[in-house]
C-alpha cells in the first residue's frame, strides 16, 4: 500500500515550485508551495507494484493509462478522460521509455503547453490534444 501511494504521488504529473521567489517556510516548518501541471494521474498497467520506479517502462504490454483527473484541471478541459492510454508526448513515441522520463516530458513551467496523443477505448484512431500547464489546487493533488 505504501509503495502504491508513493507511485501514485510520483505520477501525478505536477511540478512543485515555490510560491514566491523568497522560498519562505511557514511557522510549522513546511515550505509554502503551489503546484503547476496538467492535473492527471497515470499508471503503467500490468507491472508488479513492487517494481522499482526506475525500472518501470511503457510498452504495448504495459500501457500508460490515465487513472484519475483532478477536478477542473487543464487535462479535463482539453478532453482527456480516465481510461485513455497515452502513446506519445510532444510527438515522441513513449514505447520503451522509462516512466520517470515520460513524467519529465509532461511536467513543465506554468502556461507552457504539452501535446498528448492517446487512444480511447473502442476507437481505432489516436487523438492528439494540447494541454496548457496551469496552477492546481494543492488539496486536489493530496487526494491522489
């Protein structure tokens, strides 16, 4: 359970950046942060939950599936749905790529765009959408 939670948190596809240039700490000692991303959680299917993250690679036998979308996220506005299988990121085929490398390609700075190509269940042709990275509710990312 602990490993699954860690993997889900790693796969949220968000990047934490300081709320201000000062990088201040709150009275409790935690850093004030805002989260920027596309608001999607993904999972590589068919792999053991015990597999170390650095060895997790996407393939036709282990596709990268959207498992959750954050409320009011840019990914929902762009048309992504739970169950979609991501096949390309910014026109790069992700087959054979390590999960951490795919996540790095999807993350980015606020107001920049990423192109996601995916296949939806019961459809033959892939779809491509462009998603703009936006600030997300920190509470929404903690739910995953």
